[in-house]
């Protein structure tokens, strides 16, 4: 059963709503210990300086590198004097339109659960935010660190997401290779085929359909080895790539493959239908190919995998893949945009 990791109160104006904080994510990672292959004993680490001498803990200080091999030493007392004042309040400063927040600003999600006597105030705030389509922007302190957070209603509850600050977001202008896309054009035929492909793969988002296959295969391997089974793992061959792509041919082949997959899924028996590629639920929409001559391109979008959290320093590591699960569905609200870029 999930346990509360923080308790305090939501504060705005003269209103205070006591709440507890629960993590909305349970990361699934496979961790390994580093062992000596000769004895299977655990590997230990020692703190040593550049000369190889082991350094006791009481001699270790914090240093910030200002130039090559040049450091500024900062004491724990100096940092403690700058730490945010401990508080048990989530201080709301603004209510903003949820569509104005780019999802790139969202970081880690949490559920806010009211204390028993504060349930009515909690529900009133949640419903008022739902009806006004507003998201609360607030700050709070947890474990000596101050966080910027967004509180939004999700399925009758309040979800609080920590946010990154504006100066932590990397601008597309800083990414090499993106600036040149403005000069790339695509033909009307290519755009029409791209629209066809997107339409043939359109469906409702069902998070349960996706899983971290690598992690599951690793767990199966570990289970088999723990039970004394002899296992043989074959490497997956890399796909051949000659570097030359016929875009029209590739789009046409993709559309045909998507249609074939849908036919196979529809013809499969009940027991096999779930294993086949799910038939996308087509959305009724009117498509028109622009005749104004605007340049555009085809954007190939892939799901972004969550980064696996670190398994710790030294003796532990994690698999590259991770699977995140959250309770409830998060309703992401963003302005509808249709961008074409090659």
C-alpha cells in the first residue's frame, strides 16, 4: 500500500486545506549488484583521492569547479544558511489556464489526499478548478529543497506535479539540426500519404497496451536462471540501412502494412485478437489538402521512453528501460496544433 511521503496544507488566500502527498509513479527497474566473478562476493567502493590514498569521511568537503582543477570550497553551514525555510504549506500564487502550460515543464507527479475534516473544502476546490479549466501554480519545501509545482484536477482528485524552471528548459534553437528544418519542403503527394498513414494508425490512448518488453524479458531470464534452467539468449540482428530512403515508397508501404494489420486483427479469433495489432478507432474528421502552396513536411513521431532511474552508485546498476505506472488517467490539455515539418 502506498505511504504518504509528506504532509502539510494547501494554502491560498485565507483558505487552508490539510493534505498528504503520495507518489503517483512506481518506477519498475531491475537492479544488479556488482560481484567478483571468482568468488561471487559483493564489490565494495572506497573513497580515494587522486594520489590513491583513502580519504576518511570527515575530511571530505564540497567543492565547486570554477576552472580546470580550480575549486571553490563551500561548507555545510554556508549552504544551510541559504536553504529555504522549512514549511508545511503548499502556497498557491496563481491560477492559470491549463492549456498555457507546455508539458515539457511537468516533472514528477503526486496525488494530494485531504485529511478527513478537509474533504469538503478539497472537493470544492477540485470542482471549481475543473469547471474553470484552471491549474494552480504553487511552491512548497520538501527535504530542504523548494519546488515549483502545478496542481490540477484529475478524475475528481488533485494531482500535483513538480515543475522545471524556465532556465532549465532547452530551447529548440540550441539543438543542432533543428534550425535547418525550416528550409525543407514536401510535395502534396507526400503530405497526403502522411495524412493517410496517421489516420490509419489513429486510436484512443490506452496506456495498458504498452509495456517495457526489455524489462519483462530480463525478469523472465532471471527467474529461469534462479530455477536452474539453462537459458540461451540470441541477439536481435540490427535492421539493414543503406542510408537511402524513397519517402513516397516508404509511406505507401507503411499505409499498406497498417491496413493489413487492421484486417488481420479483425479476422483473428477472439482468443487471438488481443495478441494481434489492435484496430485503430478511426476518428471522423474532414481532411483537405491545402492548395495555397505552403511548404510543409512529414513529422515522424515516436513515443518517448521514460529514463530509468539510477540504481545507486558503485555496486548497483539498472537496465536501460523502465516502465512507469500511475493511478488514474491524467488529462493533458494543450492547444491543438498541426505542425508540418520535414
